[in-house]
C-alpha cells in the first residue's frame, strides 16, 4: 500500500502539493478561517486529488476535533469531484464492455474514487455500474504514503490527537475503497444479517472486479425525495433506524448510512452503498448500548450524571473533577432546552439546541477529549437517521423507534 520514501514520484508529488496548498494554509493560519478562505480551501482540496477529498470529508465528521468556527465555515461546502467522460472510463473496462448493449453517458453520481452510470445488459435487463476512475490506485498509494509520513512527524507534537485519529486505520479503509471486491464482501456480510428481512434489502451483484461492480437497478426514490409524503417518509426513517440497530446488534457499523445511499420502495429500503462497513468490538458495542440508555434517561428526566460517566468511558481519558463539572453544566443547559420544548426536539438535534451541542463539541476539543472512530460513526449516524422527523412532525421519533424495534 505504501511506497518507498526514495521513490522519485513521491517527491514530485510532494512538491506539487506544496505548490497548490501552501499559500492558502499560510493565509488560514495567519488570518483565521473566513468565507473566502473556506472556498479557496475547497478548491485546493479538489485539486489535491481523491485521497485528500476523502480525508477532508472524514475530518469534517470529526466534530470533536474541529472548533465550531472552522466547522461552520466548512460544513456547507460540498466537495465536487471530477467527472470523467464515459469514453475514458470504457478504456478501464474493455474486457467487460461486451456485457452491455448501452451505457448512459451522464453519470448518476460522481465520487472521488468512482462514478456510477445506468446501463443495459445484452439481455435487455437494466443495471447500474460503478466504474473506478483511471490511475486512481497509483495516485492513492503516493498520497497515502505522504499522509502516513506527515502523521509520523506530527505525532511527536500531537501524539494524543494522532492516536485518537487512528491514521493507519483511516488510510487502510480509504485504500480498500478503491477495490470493489471489498465492497462485495461487505455486501455479503450485510445480506447474511438481513437474509430474512422484509424491511431492509440490498441489490443483487451481477458482476464484480476490483475496478468495476455491476448490480441490479433497485426500485424506489432516495429518502429525501419523498419528504412531501409524510407517511412514507416516516416509514422510511423507521426502516433505516431498524437497519442501524440490527447492524449494531450484529457488531457492524455502516460508516456512510445517509439519504443518498438509501432508496425507499413499497414499505422497505434498499441500501445501495456499502463501501465502509466496520467491525464493532464487544467493548464498543457495550459502550454504545450504555450511551443510548444514558441518553434515554437524560432525554426524559434531564439527569445527565449517567451520560457524563458514559462519555468518560467512550474517550479512554480520565476527566478531572473540574472538566466533569463543566461538562455537566453544558449538558444541563442542553437538557433545559429539551425539556422546555417537550417532544419537539432531542438532544442530538443541532437545529434547535445547536448552541449547546456546539458548546459540548468545543468542550471536547478544548480539553483534548476525542472519540474512537467506530464510536463516532455511531454517534453521527443516529441524528442522520432521525433527520427532521422530530422537529417537523412533532413526534418523539427516538422514543417510538426504540419501542417499535426493541432498542439495541
């Protein structure tokens, strides 16, 4: 996966990255983040290539490590990935072209590693193909080596942060995403877990190689497209919550479970992306279960002592009495807003209690309290699943979901 530091391509790439990135990082370091610099940063990330796009998307999820000013500037920026013409991609799959009678020129979606097109098989069946971008593996090996080397240098000064980030694990996961056989293996694990389910389905894989994956075209619409239909929208959210809890019960974490990767059709959901599926240790599973229970007590009563204790267990860092008192104060402030709003808001909804949530994350950031990656995926997925149901339809979504599906 990594290259030798003596490889000349590596040093040419380092010079190129310094050339396109140095000026903007000096400006941000000297003047601080603002709208103009945030846009420039987006542009430099795009020019830096797929690995840096993946890293930036992942870092924006590390809300416990980014202060609120930087996060608020960057969270609205969508990383626009380069689209390759279909003729260029066809050269990457020359051996498989005979399978198709037609491939749409316009992609359904473009990612940093691959893009997705509708196609028609020779027998007339519709399908979807995901094609890896050209030269992506060589580019990734160079960039991953650079990031690995830089992280080792930074570790001397920022050991706690680098260890919490689990750079080796992140880089390995990014590299694996370039090989679609890994995605197929993830799908087989998930398909086995949900083999008897009617609420959660997965597309059938018709063909797979490292650079291409062909799957059946699933019916339905993305969840955010059916928001105007209240009953179907809420049903889709419950199905997604059910999928989330069942994966956790089976010690799996889907690291990218959002509306863009889920279709809803006739009372069930189709999960159409499974590139990031992580194993959950028994300890992490137990900690997350305790967090959900503590959150339930906090949500219903406003008592946050149990939640404070659980957060300390999550971080593997001893929180001193002063920090614990400050943390308790922030949570109590948050709980007052929750209880005063009744069932129209939950602790995880930043729209209504955004200030308190930002204070909480800034508290973690200022006190060097960082979550493990797998746990953070779980914490981030829960509010995504809840979405705007609690606020828009004024129902206790989390409470009802746990009653309906038995919790975790």
